[in-house]
């Protein structure tokens, strides 16, 4: 490869900077919609303040029993800060990211290490504001607030999939999703794929080559307002099984065959992911 590869730290720093810049523009626009005077009315001791800076609540026992491991816990506080005259508006985010590491290891083992990435992931994010933009009088600005958080979350989710070499990432649908509290969350659906190279399997004195291929991946992201915060939850999983059969005839009397079947169960993965997303609080 020509040139020096970009370091992970440089990429993360650039992504964080871009996210903050986009967030500043987004929330300044939101402030214009809700009105600075309305925000100022929430900043005093008699007004509404931000929800406590805290992580999203996730179904710990369900994650543990399902073999999920927490692989990251990211706090941005402040993720955004802006002086709006009578009030300084800030936003903070806390994200917890999990992976089904057993599934990753299983797929890598069955493909002799050629397919190795984060195939099954789950994340939960809490976004809090000061002043609390989720509780303005008459629900002012809630739609615009959710629009902005959802837009930024979509961008970050797409980037996370790409970093796992799941691409191209395509948005394929939107809808709604009912969480455990009864709230109807906004749902965005994605498709991507993981390409891997072929590998050889030794059968007796013969090497049989298995051609590379793609493993399709589905992604989902839900966003909703709850408990003086905006909550975002989602993840990804293999969207279809991968199976292939290869036959080789070293002579007229000999036929050698190798079957590869990853044994992936997309319906079960989808049910599990949505069960986790539904319990985020």
C-alpha cells in the first residue's frame, strides 16, 4: 500500500472533531427553533435542569446470558457547549458498546481466520442537555431535538459499521419501534456486507480452495425521548447464512468435496437485538 496508513488515534480524533462541529451547528439551529428566551426560562432554580449525567440502563443479565461483552464505554461531556446570551447550553453523551465475541470467534474459526470482525454488536447511548431541552413547555422543540440527535447518531452508526469493514452501508428503511416503556421510537434500518478472501483446506494430499465471498449484515438504530434524555439504541447482526460446497476430482476414480456452512441464524439474531434495544432506559 502506498503512503503512510492513517493511525486509529488520528481517525478517532478527526471523527470526534467532525461530530462536535456538526453538533454545534445542529443545536444552534435547535436553539433558534425553541427560542433563546424559552431556554433561559429553564436555566434558573425554578426551571427545568438537565437530567443527571449518567449512562443508559441496559439489560445486564440478558447481555451476560447471551454471551455479550462490553467492548467500549465512551463519555463526551461536554459533547457540545455554546453561550447563547442569557444561558449556556451544553450536551453530554454516554455510549456503551457490546459485542457477541463468541459469534466473532466462531465465524473466524470456520473460515480459517479470513472472516474476522464485529458481526454482532449492540449499543446504547444517553444524550442529556442543560438546560433540559426535552422538557420545554408544551413539548416545544422535541421533534427538532430528536431530528438532530437521530441525524448525528445515524452518521456515527454508519461510521462504526465502516470501521468494522462492513460496507457499503445503505439505509434501506425507516419505521417505528415500541420500547418497553410503551414509547414509540423512531427506527432506521441498514444493510451492509463483509467481504472476505478465499482459503484452502487440505484433504489428504490435495488442497481444495474455497473462494471468498460476502456475509450480509443488517443494522438497526432507534431513537426516542425518555426520562429527560434522548436515548439511542441499536446494533448489527449477520443477515443471512453463508454456505458453500466445493468438489475436486484429482482422478476419474476420486472425488473430494468440502462443505462450508457457517450455521448463521439471522432471525434469532434479530430477535435478540430487538429484545436488547427494547429494554434500554
